[in-house]
C-alpha cells in the first residue's frame, strides 16, 4: 500500500500558493499605487493653497502700496496748497503794509521803464531828483527793488533810438548808454545793445 503524499508535497498546493501570493502581491501593489496617488494629490492641494495665499498677499500688498501712494499725493497736494496760501497771504500783508508813496514810486518807475526805456540807475536818479519826481530815497529804492524789467532790452531800444534818430556810430551809442551824464546802463547791458543793434 502506497503512502499518501503529505499535502504540502502535492504540486497543485504549490501552484495554489504561488497564485495566491501573486494575487496578494498585485493587491498590495494597487494599494501602494493608490497611496502614491493620494500622496501626490495631498502634496498638490497645499501647493495650490499656497499659490492662492501668495496671490492674495500680492494683491493686498499692491492695494496697500496704491493707498499709500494716494495718501502721500494727497498730503503733498495739501502741503503745496498751504504753502501757496501762505505765500499769497504774505504778499497780501506786504502789499497792505506798503506806504502809498512807495507804491506811487513803483508805478512811476514802471512808466519810465516802459515808455522811455530808461536804465535802472537812470530811473532811480529821476525818482529822487529835486528837478524830477522828488520821492524819498527809500521809496525810490523800493521801486527799483520791485520793478520787473528786462534792462538789456531797454538798453537795446534806447540804442536803436540813438542810431535811427541821431545817426550815431556804434561806439558813440555805447558811450552814451554807459555815460553817467547819459543813460547810465551797465557796460554789460550796453554791450548787449550794440551786439544786437540792427
């Protein structure tokens, strides 16, 4: 009588074990794949959240910068307006505090400069002259300090008058322009006039 083979020595048992092991291995591999996918998804989600947070931070930063720039511009505008107002008030106060005679001297000086094209020194002398306007020196000086005139242009216009009406040479015109008994322009103003005389 033959001895029965023990169950673990039978060939089909080993095939069944191999198949079972293969099945278990593939199952655990699928689980591993699923775990890997889950891990990747978990990694991506925080990354998307981080990017979203960074975008929000950037937007917030840009908004804060815009608000800061707007506030700075507003402050600067208000400061400039305050400065302008202060300048205007100071000018007004100065104007109100100027004596009538000083204002008259300034208006007279403007007339001499615009109509007769006189020099600064010539106007001053005319304002204080006892044969002229007889203003006090302080009033005449105020007029000279506050008049707005292109003295070089005045010298040129005066030179043109001498050249056209009296047919004088350039040298004679220059001497007349700088003479203390003549027009009393500065040498620079007189030279400008001669250089630009037509």
